[in-house]
């Protein structure tokens, strides 16, 4: 084994107590040892002291992405607690303070929990 691979293998804890390999650990090992890809999963697992399933998953992930990066993440979820929504809620409360939060939430197409959060924590009513 080359020195870089041995260092990577000792950095990552592959023991009987923790047989799981995270995708990041597996990718680091596959990057350090790309010539292993021709071997069977059982021999890879023995060589790296990991389970066969971990070797299979790491290999499959590496072959699918063909890189050492993580899967691309989706777009950031849109927050309902924006300045525009807070402004609209404040106007509606000042216009009619007796209106229920549930009705306002359904009119603005946001959840009642988000409405309560905006009114209580952000606007301080």
C-alpha cells in the first residue's frame, strides 16, 4: 500500500465498533486508490477493513458521480418569513386586529404556524 492510502485509512476509523463508512470517507478512499475499482467488493472490503455493503455503496456512488464531490444540492427552500409577508401581516393586523390568525394565514397561503411565528416573534404583537 502506498503511504497516502495508508494515511487515509488510519485517519478514518474503520473498526469493529464503527463498521459504517460515510459517503465522504468512502470517496476519500476511492480517490486515493482508484486502481482498486477493478477488484471485487469482497476483496476491497478486506483490504480497507470495512463491510462489503460499505464497499459496494462507496463504489456505486463513486462510479455514479465520477468525482469525489458530494451530490449537487437542490435550491434553497423559499422562506415565508420575508419582509414582504411581514409587511402585509402588519398592515392587516393594524387594519383589523380582531381577525383570526388562521384566516389571515389561509388568505396569504402560509401555514398557521408560520403566521404565529411572524406575529409573535417578528412583529411582537
